[in-house]
C-alpha cells in the first residue's frame, strides 16, 4: 500500500513515519490486497495532535477518519479504529456480494436417497418463486433424515411432531420413497416417486 504523509506545523520524521506504518498494518491485514493507498495529514495544534487519514480501497471506495488527541500515538489509534469499522462494513458488503445462493444443484432431503424422480421432485420444490430481484432464494440445510419405512398416517403424525414439517419416508404399501411437507398455508403435501 502506498502511503503519503503531509505535515502541517510539524516535520515528518522517520520515527513518525514508522509509527504511522505500524498503525496501518492493522488496516492492511483487514482489507488484504484491496487497500491501494493511504494519505495522512498530520497537524500540530496548540495542545493537541490531529490526524486526517484517507484510505483508498479497490472499487473506488474511500474510507476517511479524523481524530484529535494529546499524542500522536493515541490520535493515530483512534483514526485507525474509525477506519477499521468502515473497512469491516465494506468487507462484509464484498462478502455478501459473492455469497449468493448456488446456481445449480439441489439439497437432498435424505442421505441415502438416490431415486431420480425424488431428485426431480426436490428440484420442483426448490424452484420456488423468485424474489423481486430475480435471484434464486437461498437454500438452507437444516437436518438429515433417515428414510424409514412407515405408513402415510405415521408420516403425517411425524410431520406434525417435528418442528421442520418435512418427513422423508418409504411407503409401506408401495415401497417407494416419498416426501411429506407442510406448505405455508398449513396443508400437508405428499410427493410420491414411482418405484
């Protein structure tokens, strides 16, 4: 990162430059390689030391902080703290931009289910209405369920009992893997596969 120091009513000594470099290491670690340059204006006033620091980050982002204290070290520490808060907020925006829902793929409801028709049914469920921005909704993995043999009424009782409202089971009559889930309106919906 390129550093420019400007002194107003003060000479920039090598010791002062080392102090600024030492304080800026924290910002460099926080922003990784996204910090391009920094400009510090150091002003000596009557009884205080003022530091104006502007950091230029990738993407034409400018982070700015001003601090005034009784010593250079405390004023630099305060201004770096202010800019690190801004950098943390900027960093989470960068991360949020890259953490969209997966473009393809379906979360399997059970670990040992390999039936293609169940996968197609899960894809149909996963294709919920898109948000107003046109993105796929985020898929959240909650729990894994074993595929147990049970009747439809037992599966309905279990869907009522567990908090998720989804049961994957092997139907006792047809021996096919089925999924029973609760819709937003409260109805239970059965997805049956062909054996």
